C-alpha cells in the first residue's frame, strides 16, 4: 500500500469506526434514566417529581392525585411518614391542605367551602 493510499484509507477507516461506536455509546430517542449533578432548565415537563434522602426514603412527592384528582404535593418527615399534603379534592376543583399526626394518619384538613348551586 502506498503512502497516498494510506492517507485515504486510514482516515476513512477511523471515521467508520467512530460512527459505529457513537451509534452504540449514545443511544437515540428517550432515556429511561439519567444521572446528573445539576440540571438547569427554563421549563421542565414531567409526570411526577420524587425527592429522596440518601437511603431512598421519599421526602417530597409531587404528581397527580390518586384517581381522577388534579395535582398533589406530599411532604414527609425524615422517616418517610406523611406530614402535610397540598392538592385538589377528588370530587371537585377546590383545593385542600391536609395535616397528618406523628404516625402519618390524617389529623385534619383545610379546604374551601363547597360551591352552592
């Protein structure tokens, strides 16, 4: 192989190998999971956000309320026991603030009065 042929063949070979490795190393489409130290965004579109401490205990859960309700934010203590929740009532559009005792059982709620028809 002459020098001129080497200057043609080897760069093309490395280009082809690089493109093949890139297709394997960087998958196309949606990611099932990503781990980043910091995320800065103008707009974030997602179905739920879960904040955990180091051992995996859920401290804050933001997402959709169970059933046909709207949005809900649940804040828990360091053991993962419910402390307070903010959301909408399942039967209507009124907001509700729920309080829990030390065992995580509902202790009371504050909500808007039912609409009169």
